[in-house]
C-alpha cells in the first residue's frame, strides 16, 4: 500500500515537471493570478494573463457587454478596496492590457477567467497572491516558474 502511494507521488512529480514551465515573456501559456482582498477569505481573480505578450490592439472595453456576468465579476473578480480603484476601471485595464491579446471576445475572456478561478482556487492557500499556470489551450497545468511569479508586479 505504502509503495503504491510513493509510486503515485513520484509519477505525479515527474508528470508535472515534464509538462513544462510557463515563462514570461514569451511563454505559450497563461498565468491565472488570484488574490484575497484585505479582510476576505475568498480567492478572487486578479487576472488572466497571456504570457506571450500584453497590450495588444483590439476592441475597447465595453462594460455593458458584461451585464450577464456582473454578479459573478462583483463577487469573484473585484478590485480590492485597499488598492483604491473601482471595478469598472480594473476590468477595463485587464481587458485592454491582457484580454485583447487572447483572441477571445470580452465576454469569453471574463467568463474563462471566472471558470479558471473556480477550477484552480483550491490550489491556493495562505494570504499571499497565488498564481496557477496553464497551457494556451487550457488543457494542462504547468509550473509557473520564477519569471511568471515575478510578473505579478507587471499587472
């Protein structure tokens, strides 16, 4: 029994390391950045960041297009009050700097971010910001590596 557990752990470690590392800049992957706002126990999105580039040209942010997602965005992708911004400005920044580079529509970008937060927030613990990295097609979790962990400063 113990031998099977050890073998399972070793296989998991080898599999994780063979899947690759997400790097910034130039990685063919996404960083899912999550945070806890001051005084909250809920992991919320900070951003869904394509690691291959940022600041792409594309459609301007359209707040009205997010009306069907607003309740979920308010709860799971808020601008933390301690940073002094408002949600609309925060979401606009995330769309214009990161979302426009994904090839997704605005609604798809924010929907995907919410879905990934739900899927991966269980990987986070403590109060420090948390990053999870995934392949460009979202099928494989990757090692974030040091360069991605430091990219949170680049929001």
